[in-house]
């Protein structure tokens, strides 16, 4: 049996610790973390203890870790979005192969620079677009690629974000503000853009987008609502977003393990009294949209409608692909795909395997693919940096269309971004 591949981790937060660290604990014969960088002392110590990392290989920042001689063959970059550009460029130059959390960067020209750096250094750079690695999305992709639907003429794809997840991540949490993280269409929906590009195999010709932050605003706050749920909210029994109801329920997994390392009742209450997750959803510093639509025309002639809305009763993507031979309908909720044949009127239903790891098996799948690429350079990952760039530019263009209220011509937009990236490179 070959030796496990040694990796470093940048960012021991929820994804770094539980997704990638969890994978390593389940697969010690495949991967071993030998260094960690994390600014939070308690999180850093927790990860080091779980993986047997000595103190001299624990660092308070990614800058400190990457200032050392190369400590591992590869690294996982699970830092916050705003640091992806600088940390990834440094890691590639240092010789690391990199598994990078999405989004690649928070500006389109920076995404281009990261891709160019990976190609220049000859390092593997894989993006964590986990959906491609699930049986559900793989089945849909294969059905379309087989020609079963005929020519796909129209697609309707909806990402329904459950109300409490919207509040947790995009109102109270780390991705609430586009100036400190990224726009919603990028932070949450670049997964969807990636899947649509992968399934349809055609670039976008032009697009438009509309959206707004409608509900999670101060003027929507009920009368007398305090700044924090723990400060005696008069409507706590009527509010679906009352923080103690969300975070004091049974279990200590996600999202409870995000708000505090101390998941006891007292530890959770302390986090709600003092931290961001106890704030009233109508009194936060959020600015990302809570609903948005994007209309696209592809180079192939396919028309496409994408919707994101953060007021759902559950987290589920639903979609409908209309082809000249058949219609495909699918829902993540049921993990079910139905193909209705136009000629015979018959229906065939598929129930793909739902793996046990996060994102329906996608979390384990993305790590499996990264390790396979590291062991065999001919084994290119599905979500290489170049493959993932297209979906990021789709998301950025949609945000431009939403902000400016104008149609975006993708060829012209890409040319503008390439020019910006080139000018930045010349300025360095």
C-alpha cells in the first residue's frame, strides 16, 4: 500500500476541520495533515490535536505557514474568501498543489490571475465544486450527454435556500456582506453556475439579472424587536428566526458547531449573547440579496432561467430540462430524476445512490478526485481551475447585470476581465 499524501491546511474552520479533516480521519491510509494555519487559537489547537500535528508546524496565519520551506506535497485552502487570491498565489509559487474552496476569489480578474498562476507553475489547482462529484448530478449529466433528451432548448434551475440557512450564513454569518466576502450569486450559486455549464457544455452568450434584499432589513423588524434575540424579544414565539430555537436544539453538528467550540447549553447561550449568530436578523450588517433571478442565452441557442431564493421550507435544488426528445425533471429533496419520453409518453425514474458524506457524497468525491490527480498527473480533476473559471465569470457577470440593470454581453465582459488581469500583472 502506498504512503498517505501529506497535506497542510489553511483555515481550520467548519469546512477545514469537519469536511477535510474529517475525511483524513476516515482515510488515514490516503491522506495525512502535517501542518495547519488558523488564527483562532482554540480551533488551531483542536485541529492539531486531532491530527497529531506538532507545535512547530502550527501557525497563526497562512502567511507564517507559507513563509516556511515547503511542509507538504499539497494543501487545502479553506480560508475566508477575501484571502483566497494572496494565499493561493503564494502557495502555488511555493510549490504546493492546491485544493481551493469556492469561490476562487472575490473579483473576476483575480480568478483569472489564479488560473494563470496554476498553469504557469505547473501545479494542480482544483476547485471545490462538490456537486459534480455526486451520483445525482453525475446521472443528470450523463443522461444529457447521451442524447436521451435530444437537443436541450430550455432549462429552469432553482436553488431554494431554507430560511434558517439563509439567516445563518447570509444574514448573521460569514457570507452576509459582499464587501467582506462575496455577492450571494458567487458565494452560494457558483455551484449552480458550474453545474449548468458542465451539463449544457455551452458558454453563455448574454445574460440579465434582477434581485434584491427584501426581507432582512431594519424596516421589516417587528415592533420592539431588540438587537439580539437574547435581549427579551417580544415576538420570540412567533419568529422563525429566533436564534435560541435554531441553535439550542438537539445535536452539536452544523450549524451549531459553527457558532462556538463549546457546544454545551451554556456555551451556546454565551455565543448567542456575545457573537454574531445571536443577532436579530433584521438588525445585522448584511447586504447580500435574499432572492435573485438570472436569464441566460447560451451560444448553443439554449435559453436558461436560474433562480435563487432564501425563503424556502427546505434546502433543495429543483430543475427541468426541456429537450426535443424528452423532458427531464429532478429534485434534490427526493434525490429523484424523471425522464418523460415525448414519443412514447413513458416515464423512467432514476434514484441515484446518496453517499453518506456531506453534499450527497460530493465532499468525499472532491477529495478523492484531488488525491487521484496528485498520484497520477494524467488523472485531471473535473473541477480544474480552468474548468471552474467559466462558472465564476458567469456569476460575476450576473452580479454586474443585477447591479447595473443592463444586459451583459459575455464575450465583451470576458475581454474586459482578461485586460484587467493583464494590467494587474504588469503592475506587480
